């Protein structure tokens, strides 16, 4: 149960646009205990220190692996005395128990140490000993009146930098799967709405990304279609991702532990949990007889739970429509741990990047989607992309090229905001609203911008397409790394279930 205070605080953060997730845990007093429990280290968390600078109460937020330099701070504030408030003062000021400080303490000026931003995500206090909050670090600057400052001790910074580089296994781990739906190719909506976020996250996290070919079996039951979808998606993804540093990229069916764990989890999953799942309920609503629905679709969330739990990730970045599946995964993991009285499976957090807008299609009316055909492709022939750009909805009220045009709802400008050069786009917008530039010119600029933006990805795509051996090698290496992690989990699972006994010889 999440404390009412925590919920209230979370709502306040939401209003401020501060991305965060509440994580529940047993009652834990120290930061170290919390971070250990969450599988994180001190460098992944922060504390809010309420202090007195002469007569002023301030709060200073610093990462838990770093120490503050009081001398630097006194200079900065121009004060003689600087001290932490006493427990009594803390209670009086925050109305919270000492040790549970929330990052935003109204009525104080908040100083954010700049080392916080070296991490993409951080945990901090929630106001309760049984919850912590994952924050997106960059959002902390949305705290009203907050300021970024440089307060930590120099030698500690240096030491921690070494740690950051060394500590590959201290990074947050994320897992995500992509279903090879449609024809497996990606459009600029998929790029902006999904791939781009993933590339961003991969810079600071340890990522497992796989093509969910087994999930596709629920709907694609045709050999050549499945082959071509998966082949297309592999090439599209690899070309867009480019550098696979931090990313273990593989194909689900190359790691048989996914189906093995699914089959084990089936035994602890109540039917009722799956009956509430969207994919199944949606299918029922489409006038499909319940008896006709395939078990693969019904059981889809358990395969997804296995996909996730094998890798013990901290977070699962997914679209809003997949949030329920991550919640089911948490329920299943919790049930498993309780049934076998051991914390083997880690409860993951869904991560829904809030800032991801839905990209509208070239018709300007509905979301860009393969099934609607209102898309701009990434890897097609330039001629085809030109046609898609030329057919893009602009401003229907503009009949002659010297009529004043509108930017709002004009899809060419909407795409240019992402792919064009800002100053050139601003200039074109100005000219457009003054009736001084034609649609054609703006569209040509969009085409050029897309070609430039995706030039490297397109080159990689062409290269991979004629080098199947290279692609195979990437997939092979990815699967090998994934199998290593997945088998470690499976060894623990087999052990706790009692599948392992005195006659066992099996090794992965
Ligand atoms: P499509 O609708 O073209 O078949 P999918 O449903 O396969 O695309 O979506 C794949 C990923 O791309 C998902 O993460 C989804 O959220 C994202 N995505 C798809 N279309 C858009 C869009 N128009 N705007 C933003 N993101 C999108
Ligand atoms: N079901 C997800 C989708 O349709 C794809 C997926 C499968 C997935 N397994 C996963 C996503 C595990 C995240 C984690 O988009």
C-alpha cells in the first residue's frame, strides 16, 4: 500500500512535470539498504539535505556516493555558518521523519549538485520508509526556484568518475522487445516514438533489446511472412541503432530460456490474471468466439513476463499500451517469490517516456501508422520517400503560393521541427506565414533534411543488406550474451523449484 502522503507528493511532482516512478519496498532506514534492495548502488541515489546557512533554511541535493565541500558552499552562499538541521528542526520544517526527505521541500531554496546529472535516473526519498522514488534526473531542475551548483569535494568527484567508468554492472538495466508486426519496416513515427528514446537510454544504461519473433506467432502464421518481417525489422533496427555499445541485441527465439521460463511461470499464474489482459479482452470484443482465441495470445503476457524476468532489469521502457503487461509481470514475479519464499525474480518498473508525442501521419489526421499508409519511410528508395513527402498535408486554406500560410497542423513543419536545422526552419516558418515561400520549396527542404538526418542509417542499412554474414554475427553475439544472463536466472529458478536434485547433471 502506498502511503497517502507519498501519493499526494507524487501528484505534486506530476503537476510540475517531473517524471518519476514510486517503488515500494520493505521498511528500510538507510540509503544503502534501499539501494541494495533495489539492486542499485549509492551512485544511483541522492539525498536531500536540509541545512541552515546562517539563518536561512536551504535544501541541497547531492548524490549518495559524493561528499559535500562545506568550504565551497559557505563561499557560494556568502555565510559564516553552515550546518545540517537537527532531527527536531527537520521534523518541524518538513513534517517528515528524518531520513525520508523528499526532493522538493516547499519553502526552501533547492540547490542541485551538478553531479546528479551524470546519471539519467536516480532514486530519492518519498517521505516514507517503505517507498522510494525513481526520478529522471534531468527533470529535477523543474523544482520551482531550484538552482544547479557545484558543491561536492573535488577529490571525490575524481574518484567517482573512475567508478562510473569501471562499474559496467552498476548501471541500470533495461529490457525491451519489439514485435515484428506489419511488414517489419520502420517509419519516422516509429523512430521518433520508440527507437530514438531507446538510443538515448542506451547511452547510460545496460540494455537488452530483442526482436520478439515468438510473440509474432500469435498473429503471423505464414512462414515467408514471418521470415521477411523479422529480416526487415532486424535490418531496420540495426541500421537505426548504429553503435551497439551497451546494447545486447538479439532474437527471442535464439534464447530458448524465454519459452522455458514461460512454461514454468504458467504454473503459478492464475487464469483470472490473464483474463484481465488487454490483448485478450480486445480480441473478445472484436466478436471473436472465446473458444477460437489461440492460447498463445491468451498467454502472451506470460511470455512477456519471462522475457523481462530472465534479465532482472530495473526498468522496462514501453509504450502506454504495454504498461499492463509490465504490471502483470510484477504480479507474476511477486507470486513466484512468495510461493518459493525466495527473492529470485526482480520486480521491474515500467518506464513510459512521457515526452513521447504521437507523431501524426502525412494525412495530418490520424497517427502515423503502417496500417493506415500515412507514413514517411526511412529506408525506402529516395523516389518513394519523395512521393510521401510531396503528398504530405500542409495548409488547405492556402491556394496560391503567395497566400499567407499556417504552421499549426501543417505536417511538413511538424516533421521539420524534428529533422530540420532550427534556424533554417524558423526562417522558413516566417516566410511561409508571410506568403513568401511555396509548399514545394518547404517540402524539398524536408526531403533534404530527412536524407541528411538518416544518411548514416541508410548507408548502414545498405551495407547490412548485402552482408548477411555480418548481421548473423551480430545476432549470434547478442544471443550468446543474452543466453549467459538468462541461464544464470534459470539455474536459480530450477534450483528453487526443486527441479535440481541429487541426480542432476544438466548444464546450460
Ligand atoms: P505501426 O502503428 O506503424 O504498426 P507499431 O504499432 O508497430 O507501429 O509501433 C512500434 C513502436 O513505434 C511502438 O513503440 C509505438 O509506440 C511507436 N509508434 C508507432 N507509431 C507511432 C507514431 N505515429 N508516433 C509515435 N510513436 C509511434
Ligand atoms: N509486447 C510488446 C509490444 O507489443 C513487445 C514485447 C515483447 C516486449 N516482450 C517484451 C516489450 C518485453 C518489453 C519487454 O510492443
